[in-house]
């Protein structure tokens, strides 16, 4: 008998206590799955000190009941908002999540990702979690050699390895070339499913050597006011996968929308058609091809880079001059330096995302 797995993206719950169940309209999809996962991107600690950043996410611990009621069993906590209330807040969040009976991935143990193994339909599925973020303790940073070794080791113990990656560049619709290359190496090492999140928009789904790479699921239930309707809502999908005892995968991408009252729901009518076209277009860009650096830098410099500059401006004005030095070091990173170049000199006239995706295959 096949096993059913459901994966949902970035989920922030709410700052105060939720007055209603935001997930009622998708509950059936979640509850029907043998395994249900989301990226829980908030702190659940309310009495610790916030860090110096523009968007600090915090949610009432009581809101977690809505996830368990919906049918989620597994959450990722390795992300860029788990320490929004400091390490103490992150540790308190772990405690709250465990008390609700949810399993956690994205934790580290002796420098390795702490695996969660669940068994359903006669199959053992192992989950690992990483974030491209500089954690020092408790949560698992993305270290490529370690991740490849973790996957190879876990594959000897389970029927299927799922890797959760909090990575990429916000609001960019394509993985960068180094992401694509690494995701393929994870499949080669023994992973069967790569589940990406963090960009807050959907990216393509690649079928590679019997595995499946969802580069970004986008938003499940996540909203920050960024001044533009598209950026405020983002885009998102539920990824529903069927795993056969022989290891074969079949999948369905279910586009999501959000009602005016904040309920998570399937995209409807014309929006559903456009969202599905978007998923198909983005998936064509990664299947059987390599995203090129030239193409990717032109696209990333249009949205991601100016948004980051605005975030740095905010931090400098609100928190003081030390952030000026941090901005300088950030700009000196090669990928950011090249985005600055394209932002200043080469971004005009770039094609719309998906119109052409074969750039210079550098860095592969």
C-alpha cells in the first residue's frame, strides 16, 4: 500500500491568540495524509528579548493547537525566525512544540542533524532538517558535507529520506545554480524528497533520478505587509506525494490562496489556473536543465536585492551604526557584490521569469 505525504511551507500563526481556525478549508488534505509537515517560522516564547531586525515574528503558544488539530505531526524549526526572541526563545519554542506532541526536525545533536523516523503503511520514512543560517547551537545549520553524510547514513536505516531545507533568496522564483547542484547531490547521496522553503514564493519542482526536489513551497500561512499585493501574499502550494513500497513517487502540487479573513484555502477559478501555470512554467525551468548564473543574477537583482537594502536601511536607522559595518561585510560577499552590479548596471530589460532559463552554467 502506498504512503501519503503532505508538505506545507512557511507558517507563522499570529502574534496574538487566533480567534478562528485558519486551516479549516485545507484540513481534509492534511488529515488524509500519513505524514504531514510544515515549516513553523516563528518564536513561541513571549517573555524574552527580541533581536535587532526588521521583522520579528512571535506567536502565542496557544496557537499551536490549530496545527495539531489540523493533522500536522512534524514541523521544521531550523529557520531565520526561530531566534527572533534569542536563543532562550528558541529553546522555549522547542519545549512548547514538544509539549503539543509534534515531532521536530532542524535540531542538531553533536554537530549532526537529528533525524526523525516515522513508520506508516509498512514503510519507514526518515526526516532531516537544515537551515542556511549561522546557528551555533540547538538548531542545525546547512553544512553541505555534513548533510550529505547524514543522508547517506540515514538511507541505510529507512525506506525513504526526506530533507527539509530552509534556504534560498526571498521572492526570487528560481533556485540559484549552487542550490540546484547541491539538491541533486543530496538525491545522489540517497535522499528521495527535498523540501525547500524560505523564499515565500513558489519555485519549480524537479524530477531527478527517481527523486523529487521542491525548491520552494512558498507560503502556507504567512503574511507580512511589504507594500505590494504580490509580496504581501506571496505564493504557495501544498505538495502531496504518494510513495509506493518500491520507492516510486507520484505528486500533486495544490496552489494556495488566502481569503480576506486570513483563511488558508485552495486557489479558486482563474487564480487557480494562473497559479498552476506558474508552477508548470517554473518546473520546466529546472527539469533537465541547469539554471545559469547570468540569468539568475539578473532576476535576483530586481526583487531580492533592493528588498535587502531596504531592510539594512531600516536596521541602521533604528538600531545604530554597528549595522553599517555589517552591511559592508554583507556587500563584500561575492554573490551580493554581483547582485549589486546587476542592480546598478544590468537589470534593465531582463526578461520576465521563465521566458528563458538557460544562462551561463557557471559554478556547477
